[in-house]
């Protein structure tokens, strides 16, 4: 009879051990799935930033190709640097319209 009690205790301990291990595995898998989801979102965000940077680089390369174009340089000097040609008079609308 003592062996039956001992074997029942061992069986119960074994079942509890298996249950605890199974619960640990399930919780670990759920946590890993959440991490994978977060990393996928980060990857999508970084890929979007990369595409925007690629487009920006392409535009910069295009503008560098225009660097020798006198009309382009003249327009940039007028619009961004407020420069003009000698003996040129620039009138600005004070009303802003």
C-alpha cells in the first residue's frame, strides 16, 4: 500500500511537472510571436524610410545633373538666395498676393 501512495505521488508530481513545462512552452511561444510581430512592424517602417531615402537620393542625383544648367542655377539664386543680375530691379508685392 505504501508503494501505491508513493507511485500516486510520483504520478501526480510528474503530471504537474509536465503541465508546468507545457505552460512555460506556451507562454514562451506567445511571447516570441509578439516579438516577431513587433520586429516585422519595425522592418516595414525601416523599409518605408529606406524607400523615401532612395527617392530623395534619386532627386538629389537629378539635381546634381542639372548643376551645369545656367537657367537652373539662376532660378535657385533668385528663389533661395535672393540674388539677381546686375542692373536688375526686383519688385515684390507687399500685399502678399
